[in-house]
C-alpha cells in the first residue's frame, strides 16, 4: 500500500534539472534565506539538496531563476516566484510542493 501512495504522489513528470533558486522561510519571525539549486523538478514541486533541510510542514517562498533563449522578445533570464511547503525531509535534502499561484517576470542575475 505504501508504494502505491508514493507512486500517486509522483504522477507528474520529473526532470533531472539544476535550476538556481532562493528558498525563504515564511513562518513568523524566521525569514531564513537559502540559495540552492534543484536536483529534480516537476510542475508540482522540486527536490532541493541541502545539508540541514527544513522540517516537513515548513512554509516557504521560492524563486526559481531560469535562462530562456528560445522565446523571442523576452529577456534572457526570468524568475518564477511561488509559495510552497516542505512535504518531505531526508538526510540529503527536502522535497517542496509548489503552490498553485505564481508570478513570472524578467530577472537580473
């Protein structure tokens, strides 16, 4: 049964892709900021390798930084900002589920 639940959680296609990101805690008074990169990513979330991952349930603000060269008349770099929640923490990092709402805008990196 446990394997079935795990496979249902991963119904979105994952890509082994390193995307630069800033992850910020949003709990009252904390506001810790981490500069990370993804290990893999899907439209529903990402895994972030880190030595001391945030605890399961922690709410975060995520900014993903993308290089875009295929879209004409769009800056070569963009950022996607969304909220999320840590859904799994391991000794190797954390899995974060993305929120439904996001913004995309030009980025200066």
